[in-house]
C-alpha cells in the first residue's frame, strides 16, 4: 500500500495492527489511491483461497489536521477512521465534504 500511496502524492503517517493512516495533497489523489488499492487487493485476493483473503475498509475525509512531530491529529482523522468502519469489506466510504470536491471529477 505504501508505494501506491506515494504514487498518489500521499504519505503514510502511521500503521498499527490492521490500519494505515495516510495524508494526501488533494482529496482527488486520496480517492484515486483508495480505488487503486482496492482494485489491487481484489486482484490479489482472487488468487488466494477464501480463508487467506484480506479485505480492507477505507474511510476518507476532508478537513484540517494539525501535526505534532510525525503524527497528525484532528476531528477529520477521527471521522476518516469512523467512515472506514462504515465501509463494506473491500469498499470505500467518504465524507460528504470529500464527495463534494470530486463528484464531477471522477467517473
């Protein structure tokens, strides 16, 4: 995932257990990255027995964050985490503010 995130002008902030926190220069980059990650994972899962498959849920939000050292904090980070919980396995859930920024820019 790290290389796909970097290809979309993002940076990995943190990884913990089964989660990844990344920050992007634009919401368009973030959505395109999320779609690509899910497509790659779907293709890799298709080659594995069902018991070995891993399906991730991705949550995206748009808003200001503040940095403290290498970490980022803020309500929007928490919202992204909650949106990830709402996404279907192998899916993406985005905030309304993120959707408004991309609704006419992506198919």
